[in-house]
C-alpha cells in the first residue's frame, strides 16, 4: 500500500469542503483534521490501520498525521470537510499529545449536528472571528464523540519538517542518520518518532516517494527503466526492482505493459 504526504493539502491554509460520488483515495496523511461523511451507499475507510465499512450518517475522523485511505466497494456518495489545525491552536495542542482510539462516529444525532454546523459554516457570510468560532464548535462536537489514549508527545511542527525535508530530498542518498543530523535530534529518537507518528518505517516511506516519482517518469516512453530508477534516487537497479516488486507485485516492464505505456 502506497502512503504519501499530501503536500498540496498541507499548503492549503483554508477549510476545504467537497462532495463526491464513488470516491477512493490512496493512503496519505497531512497535519489537517479531516471529517469524512457518508451520505449514501457505503465506503471502506481505514485510519491508522483500523478499517470500518461506513454507511449513511456515519463519519471517519482523521487527526493530524493520521494515515487514512478511502475505498468505495460498490456505490457511495460522500462529503469531506477539512480543517487546517493551525487555525485552531488549542485543538492542535490537545490532539498532538494523544492518539484517537476509535476514529469513527456512528451516532446519528451527533453526525446530524456536525452536518448542521458545517452547513452553517459554508453558508456564513461573516467575519473571520465568527467563522473560527464555528470551527471550534465543530471540533467540540468531534472531541466529545471520540476517545483518546495518551501517547508520546508528537509535534506537528517536527512532523512537517520531517515530511517536507523528505519530499525535497528523496532523490538524494538520504537516511535516518542524515535526517536526524539535519533536524538536530538523535538517530534513535527520530527512528522511533517516525515509525510511531506515521505508522510506517523510514526506508519504506522513502521508497514510496521514489517509486511514485519513477512511475511519473516512466509515463514518458522515451525514458528507459534504468534512467527512471537512478533519477528517482535508487542507488542500484537491484534495489529498484526489489522495491518495485514489493510494492506492485510485478516487474516494471509488466507494469508498463499492463498500463499500456510501452
């Protein structure tokens, strides 16, 4: 399963709302709080390794840097409301020290209350202060509906620094050692932090970044497989083929043939 840092989402500093039909989304994370409502049909939603098939009047809640993905088994209608956590510093302080135990809301009165508040926010033509007040009301309902467990004190600022550094340097020969030196932390601390915060080990995540970039290069038929592998940051064809097969269960040439790129 590919997991990516949603850079475009991270750079959006305003609340986001959209409705979908038969939506799906690969594994990703960002610092924002994401509320995903099912309005018809059913969707399989996975958040931090917990999967539930949600139906109408149910919600999945992803907090800062929770890994989440969506899949429609047959038919679904849904809507998403995303709140940049930096708009609500008190909420950021509360949630970065805890991990949600069960990130799904299935109580219909609670879901209806959230929908009403979000609808009010989308319709509101008022000051930024009034809008921020509604965001706090939305989060008050969310926090009252889910439970948390104490965990290590994660820092959204450190998480952003880690992810942006990797996004900008994955084509280089980076490692946990270079990352920890760049950030000024010990190797052991960053290794433990990365795995616990992002629910994936460092090498696999970097390989995801490199493979995603390699696939984009491969869409150009003039680029050889060797060129795409080396340009993406793999230091040998052996490591590229091993990572590719582990992720896609086929060779690059088989992938190209299946996608009809060759």
